[in-house]
C-alpha cells in the first residue's frame, strides 16, 4: 500500500507539472518551449538536493519513521519536475518531422531514458517502502549499492562544468555499483525476494541509461565529423537546453 501511494503521488506530481509545458491547442503533439533560466536553476537545485533527501529517507525508513514517505516523494521525484513523463511524451508523441532538434535517434534515446527512469524510481521507492514496514532488513549488502548510487548523484553538478569528467566519474562508479549488486545478489535473495527484484530492476534501468547514452555519444561524434560548426560546445549546450526538463538526464541519468 505504501509503495503504491509513493508511485501514485510521485508520478502524479510529474503529470501535474508536465501539463503547463504541453500545448493542448496543438493536439498534445509537442512540448512548448517554456523552459526559462529560472526553471533551469530550480531543476539543477532539485538534482543537487537529491542525495541528502535519499540519505534522510533511508535513515527514516530504517527507524520505521513514516516521514520517509514525504522525503522520498520530494527527493526521488525531484519536487515534481516531470523527468520520466517528459522523456516518454517526447519519445512517443513528438514526431521527428515537426521538431528541428528531434532526429529519429532522439526518439529511441528518450524512450530508453523514460522507461529507465520509471523503472529506477519504482525500484528505489520499493526499497524505501519495504524497509519501512520491515520486509527488507537494511543490512550492509543492501546499503552498499545504494550508497554508491547516492555518491554518483553527488557529482551531478560536474555535468554543467565539464561533461567528460562527469561521464568518466559516473562510469567508474557505475562499475562499482553493478559489481556490488552482482556480488551481493545471493545475499539480497536471502534477505527477501523483493530485495533481489529491486536490485535486478535497478540494474535494468541503468543498462537502459547506458544504451541511451551510447546512442547519444555515437550520433554526437558522427555529427561532429559531418558538421563541426553545428556541434561546437555552445551549439550543443543551446541544443540540449532547448529540450524540456528531462533532457538534462539524457546521458547516464543514473
């Protein structure tokens, strides 16, 4: 029941926040370019605050404190910013022919990222909910992979300073995370079967992110060889920030 309420509230917040960015007059076929500088700053702050909300949620859940429900919804769903739903909407409803910055491969990236974020949030919230009610014991085998993910999110601001460094750090931590899950998988199964399911689905979400990131980097390199003037850092930044909120998570949104 708690898990269901978490999912309903979290994705419901995204739906409410997504609506102002969608133009009903155009038949719900494209996202309006209403992403202001102030909104961008709020989005970055929501990402920056996620690690502390995650730590607080885990601590509260381990002590059976129901305040973790509130901190999980606010932190995991980034205060309602429509992260997953924007990816899915952009991948399903926005025709490539109607968007100058929406080539065919972008649809695949958005769908992979969208489904990845949905699976990621579903898996993470299940851990909080089941720890809260005592189904999952917060042992070291459970917490180790989670702490690696929290550390990964601590470097999110590096993306806006030097993206290659951010990618390298994320990949290194990603390797540690996947090794931790796989090496502890037998212990996760012994803890409770839901723990193993959460670990497996989190791995699936990260693999979707990695595939989407690989597609993004491949086409980015291909375009840089074909048209250098359109893929300068300034042009790429302008192109990225034109796409509504969730595009900030397009590479390694883990």
